[in-house]
C-alpha cells in the first residue's frame, strides 16, 4: 500500500487528495492543513486528516508539498531532520522552486520531484508535467500514478518545467478566455448566454477529444471543416487577419518571459 502525504490541503492539495482517494484503492493518504474543520469529513479508514505535519511525515513515504512557493524552502529547512533519504520521496507542486534549491535544505541526498498539475485536477482532467533529479528508491512510476489519478501525466526534463507551467497551467486561462469570446460571439448571433455556453463547452471538449482520440494535428481536423468558399474558412481568415494566432503565441511567450524572471 502506497503511503502518501499531502502537506497543505488547499485547493490543489484537496483536489489531489480527492483524486487519489477516488482512483487509487491501494493508497493510504494523509492530508494536513492548519485548520482541518473544513476537510475533516473526508477522514476514513484510508484517509487521515491532521494538522500535525510531523505525524504526516513519520507515517508516509511520498510527501507532496502543496504549499505556496515562498513557504517551500522554510518548510523543508524547518523539518529537514524528520526526513529520511531511505524512506521519503519529496514531490513539490510549487511553481519556480528548483530541485537543487530543495535538495540544498538537507545535509544528505534525498529524492526530490517537481510536478505541475493545473486547475482541471479538480475534475480529474489535469495534465501534469513531472521532473526529477534522482530516484534512488525507484518511485517514478508511483509518483506518476498519483497524478494520473487527477488526469494524465508526462515526465519531462526539469529545464522545461517553466514552459510546461505556461502551456499546461496558465494555458487553462488562455482556453477559458477563448471560450468566453466564443460565447460572446454566440450571444451576438442570437443565443442566450446559457445556450451559447453549453454549445461552446461541448464544442471545445469535442475538439480536444478529436486530437486525443485520432492522434492528429489540429490543422488536419480544421481541413475537414473548411470547405471551399465556406463560412468556416471565411471566419478563420478574418480571425487571422486580426492577429488571432500571433496574439496567442505572443501571450504564451510573454508569460514565459515573466516566469523566467
């Protein structure tokens, strides 16, 4: 049985706890939070809710740090003596804190992973990028399976973690802004807001599923819709004349430049 601890059951930590609880019957989960009153109802024979992080560390093998980035290093330094390199694997889901920075908190070598899920983890549809420096305890598959409980995961080089943050985590906001614009356009051509939202939501879901199921490139699927002199190609060309693709690419690059600083 995997013994997994989640330090900091805020929005992301709680989503992970619920996803593991729902999809991994082999896991014993510890979840910690300063004030546990809002999550105590989740406790059962395989889920322990506690405000004591030392209890969590002593009873778990994989420790997920779902804390604010600025608290990661102080937390590790404060609790370094309670970690055991032959027992513990640390997984941080904080943006911008490198594996080297986390390892420097210890006087011994310990396995540290980074993972970057997105907010769709709350509905088990996240894409999580995972990287690691060392895996002396052989837990890459175990860590990956944890995040597969809230969607899908991929293992990447740590040098690409900031890029993954922009494309996968910030990307949720970019897609939602695109959806909002489609809904507004739908209202302008005659739909009420609720109906436009339903049509757009299912259309975006269907478009993603085409790429996932068919393993195709978006342009291949676009070609199936754009008939000669049709209304689709006219609309696409008008969007491109207004800088649709270039604006999106520029936004992604600008976000990347910001996170790099």
